[in-house]
């Protein structure tokens, strides 16, 4: 079906600034994780399933683009049937921590820009 208009949301502009800042920080942290993996073998690569948690289609697109900016995480698939986002990481040794980080980012910033 066609694209729906996303209505204006109060506080969207400050939330965009927060999203940019959080993404930049995650890029720096992700770069360090990648360096540790490449140089010293730290980390356990693998897939993590992250609950969609009510993200709209536009919210999932935003999540995918921003997650892919960090070099240690690659969005792989959206499983609509199970309601999960699948990500590959250079260190998937603590999937609960990864899910919690994505949940916090969504609640603190992404959901304020797009549901």
C-alpha cells in the first residue's frame, strides 16, 4: 500500500538532535568494538533478535539506517511474522544487553522522531 503521511510531533526537532548525538556516540563505540575484534579477537560474532516494540514501518526504516551507521552492527532482516529485527554484531556474546541498548535508544530518542 501507499505511504502514509506522518503527522508533526511536538518536540521532534530536539529529538532529532538527540538521535544524531546518540548515533554518533554509537559509531565511536562500535568502531572501538570492531577494532578490538579485528586486532585482538575480542567478541563473539552472531545474530541478535530485537523485538520490534511497536515501531512503525517508518520507525523500522530509521532504526535500520541508524543501526547500520555503526561498523559493528548490520541490520539483516525484519521478521514481520515474529515481530523481530535481526542484527549481526561483531560481539553478540550478551544478546540481552544488545536488546536493552536498542530498547533504550528507541524509548529515549527514535520514538520521539518516528513511532
